[in-house]
């Protein structure tokens, strides 16, 4: 045991319980993946659902309650996932003066300048999934930004015993950006494709239903929000997302648009498959629909890589060590 590290026994977790704070939409991404993972790896995790409290009692009361809860619980670490402006920066600074605080920034690829750099100084540590943001934090005068990446909650996302690949091609996500055009192009090529999420005919599905879809699909698509034309996608402008890890974590075959840096996490064409253009997308769909053994071999390799290297348990443990904690 490294005596220089503090033992992490209790976390106060400040994140949204419901998706965008809307109970009708079910539990949030961060609850399903961050909170549920932390529950399994840390002896005590106290949930502070800031959005529900803010909606019920107001921003000022919620911030006062957060201070009160932190001082009562005396956590080793306060783990935040900020959303917009619900937290008073003066309150965050008070907490950081008394406790070790940490925030996982989700969107530094597109809102570092307008959001993250203003809140980062309120925390002991922050993390980013954008490698370029590390230098931007330093340039802004903040020295405790930690590089991490999305991952897979392998406690819940896993291969389903006895699942059959009875769905050809599927996509789970909202119809942002180019996605309707992409799905329509696949359908026009005569390929059966089912899209799930708010805004699609099949509608929104639960986390359990999504995991089932990943398990049942021959080909699981991951599509960016990038602009689209008949010739190509814009390579490398989109960020890696949780879906890149969740699908392989379920033992599913992932066919994803190429995103800058994805090759650092998976061996392309051996553990996952990527495409750069609408033509290549259709070409690879047609090939892997017809070549079951090659598709399943890649899915298996992607699963093994995920559970070895890309779980949230591993991500959090790496962050905790950098913050001076051991489990």
C-alpha cells in the first residue's frame, strides 16, 4: 500500500438523477454510468441530485443545501458533473477550501471558452476528454486539469446470454445534424435499419432496452453530428463519445464514423470498424452483413479490449490516483 495516498471511503456525488432533469425521460447518462459505477467501487456514495432540488426549491436554496450536506457528510471527495449555471461559483470555492472537489467536464470540444474555463478554477481538479483542452486550461492559468476519456459501465453494459443477432443495422441516438440523411441513404440502398431515440418513429428506449439492441444487432452504428454531403463526412472534427465504448462493451459490432484519436483506444478493423464517407459506410454495411464470422470476431476483440482497458472503473481509478487517492 502506498502510504502517500489517502484512502477514498466516501464520495458526495453532485449530478443529475434524471435525463436533463426530466423524470419522464428516465435516469440520466451520468447517473447510469458514473453514479452506478462509483456505487460499486467506493464504500459510500451520497447522491446530491442538484437539478431536482433546484427545480423544487430554487437555485439559492439548492446551493445552501449542498454546503450543508457536504459539511454534515464530510466526504473525502465531492464529485461533480456540471450542467449549466445551477451552481454558485462562490459556493463551489467555499467547498474547495474545505474539501477536495472534482468536476468531469463533458463538452470541452465545443464549450471550453464559453463555459469550462470559467468554472474550472472553482475546483481542486477537473477532467476533460479533449486532449487539446489540457494546454488551453494551462494557458488560462488552471494547472489541475486531468485527461480522461469516456468509457463503459461494464457492471451494466455486457453481453446478454443467449441473445441472437435478429436486427440487421441499428442506430441509437437523436436525429441531430446529418443523421436523418445517413439513415435514409442506408434505407434507400435496401438495407433494413432501425433507429431509436427521441425524434425517430421507434421513439426513446430505456437503458436496458438499449443494451438489448446492442446485443441483438448485427451492426451497431455510431454517427456523429457533423455536416454531411453526398461525397464525404468531415473527418476528425467530432469528439469521441460514450457510445464508442458501450457498444463493444456489450459484445456488439461497432461501425463508427472516424473520429480523431479513436485509434488510440481501439485497433481499427480488428476491434471496431470505421468509415469516412457515405459510400464507405454502405460498402462496409453490405460486407459485414454477409460475413458473420469476421463481424463476430471483431465484436469479440472489441469486447475484450473494452473490459480490459476502457471501463469507467478503470477511468475513475486512474483519476483518483492522480488526485492522491487510493481505493
